[in-house]
C-alpha cells in the first residue's frame, strides 16, 4: 500500500509540473508578440550593414526618404515569392524617394549571392551576420517588413509574404 501511494504521489507531481510548463509556454507565446515588438511611431533602430557589392548602408543616411526594410532568408519560400515584386516596385519608386533594403538573416555570402543572381535583384541586399539588426528589430518569423517614413519612424510592421499590389500600396504610404 505504501508503494502505491508513493507512486501515485510521484505521478501527480510529474503531471503538475508538466501542466505548469504547458501553461507557462502558452502564456509566453501569447504575450511575446505584443510585448517585444517595436512600437509604431517610434524611431527605427539605426544600423550599418554592408551589401553584396561591398557598399555600406547606414539606415540614418536614408533620412528624408521612405524605407521598406525587409528581413528574409534564402530558404524561406514566402520570402522568395515576394522578391520579384519588390524588384519591380524598387524600379518604380527609387527615383521617388522610396528605397528597399533587404536584410538576410545571417546566411553565407555564397547562398545570398546565388539567390540575388538567380532573381536579378538590384536593390541593396545585406547580410546580418551577427544578427544584431534582427535582434534590434525583434524579427521572428520571416519574412518581416518594416515601413519607415522620411523622419525615420516605424509606421508599420508586416509579417508574411507581400503581393505586388500590397508592396505598391506600402511604397505609396512611405513616399515623401
């Protein structure tokens, strides 16, 4: 009888611990989205990254222009889906004061260069090797796009793949 009680007690403790872990996981998952995001209207975190041609891009150098800041990965199918649309809209808006900056989330130069070549991308593509920019913008999952106005303020965060029409709408929204 004593062994049965001890076994029952041990199983009860284990079930309670598992239940507590489940509740904690659900709580943190549902509260992280709003608690960790950059606030709309706040200053966009500045960064300096080098593009695939060796040119440095500092976000603050784009003041006075709208910036569509896109975080992506070569393995991400929704990211790949939106790239041709971004390329088309880049050509349509770059002379109107709207820029596209694409930040890869730490992949190799070879993988990113292959992707850029395959899709004939001409907008600046940079690799966030140390993932400092990804952390500063609290990027998760991919793709994530931030719209930054001419004053350097974040006016929108879009998670998921964009259609060409949506990209055009967003470019109009941040056009100076």
